[in-house]
């Protein structure tokens, strides 16, 4: 498919529409404190969430390779998002910005489906692809509450350099190499 949004769409028939859903890319790992995750789940005022990391080195090296999330109020633990910018940096210092890591939570799986249908209807493409990242502003425009979940850590291994770096740190911290 022309974009990961359509790959997600292909899985709709296997989902239970009223159940919550976590969608994640296969080329990374995230670190999120379990207490923080419980605090998030106790927040009744949220329909979907975007997991983010800041001070990610890759955003300095290739800033146009990432999506960025701007919160409305960065003083909140799980702020409402005000903007998602796909493949376009939002400041002169992308290293300090909130990078979308490719992991998302939906209160109900049907919400992801609704967002993808609107994305396809409006044909919002970035570099010719339909990105799941792009549905969140659409959902917010429909009145849904979209929040940001800041992560404690993120390890990407989606390209050879990132994989080599992840394997290096695994060896340093775990004492063995693959």
C-alpha cells in the first residue's frame, strides 16, 4: 500500500471496534514507566494519543525524516496536541522538539478507522504516501481529544546506522552482542 495508514486499514477486519488499540512500528522500542502508563489510562478526557520523544539525535542529523508534535500546554503530563507536522521540522532546533515515534493509542479501534477514512477522503499525502501520523489533526478537527505521551526512552533500528547504534548500546548495557 502507498503508506502505513493503508497497511493499518488492511487490518480493520481483525479488530474489535469498541476495544482500545495500540499501533506501533516494528523498527523501534520504547521506554515508558508503567506508573506513567497507568496515570494516562486514568485520564478519562482522551480519545487517542501519540507517543513522543525529544532530544532524539536522529532529528538533528536528518530532520526531514521525522514527524513532530506540538503540544498546547507543555506543562501537563499528557498535553493535548495542537499540531502534527509530518516530515517538516517545526523549529530551528529539531533536537529539542517532540518527535513522533510511530506508536499510537486509540480509546477505540473504530477511531483509527474513522481517521484513516477521512485521510483517504481528503487524500492527504506526504511524499506520495498516506501516513497514520496525519490522521491526528483530522481527528482533533472532528472534536476528539488527542494527547501526547512523552516517553522516557526510544531506540530506533529502522536503518543500518540506527541498528548499529542500538546493538552497540545493547552490548554496553547488557554485556553481550548479537
